[in-house]
């Protein structure tokens, strides 16, 4: 009888310990109604109306000045987009997708004869086996934050939330 209790107790403790390490947080505060990224000062803000709920320091694409125009240019887009997908199995801890390229971006790229690229995310740090770029702005065009910060963003931001990315 004591052995069964000890086994149950050890199993319950292990389950609780794993639950405490989960990257999936819950959030029950005010709704995030928009995100604003100021590329110049590397700041991301989560807003409820005009109220700043959270702010983060970010890393950008390896060539951050100017708007993204084509695949491989290392730039982070500029403009108005929405959060359009969530990836719990991201190579970068967790990630939320940004709706780049939009129709305007595609048209500009077409006029230039280039591929606009895509797969722009707000994400955490690289997982095992994924190389991190060099320098303070190290992504291929995404917005990177610390892992604990993407956990918070992932919990707070819903699909369809607008994001404005400014120079």
C-alpha cells in the first residue's frame, strides 16, 4: 500500500513539475487590440486601445533599414498587417505569424520582378539544431524576443489582431 502511494505521489509531483515548465501560458487580462513595432528603436508594444499592456526589446532582420521587398533581403516588413497564424511547434520556441506579404507587397514585388518572400513571424530564440544569425539583428526578417516573452505574447495575442510595423 505504501509503495503504491509513493509511486502515485512521485508521478503527481513529476506532472506538476512539467506543468510548471510549460511554454503554454494562460492570460485573462485585457484584450490585446493591436501591436505596434517601432523598428528604429527595436520596440514592440501590445496595446489595449491606447493603453500599453506590455513592451519588449526585439531583434529584427539582419538588414533592418527599409521595408521588406524581396525574399532574402534580410529586412523586416513595414506596414499594416494582422496576426494570421500560430505555430506551437516552431523551430524558434513559439511563434505567431504576420500576414506579410499582403496584396500591395505582392504587387510591388511583381513590378520589380522579384519574389516578395514570406514566413514573417514574431518568435523566440532558436531551438536545438537551429543556427542563430550573427549580430544584434540576426533574423532573416522576423521579429525575435526572449523565450519567456514569446510565451507571454503567444498567450495574449489572438488571430486577427492588427500589427503596425513602423520604420
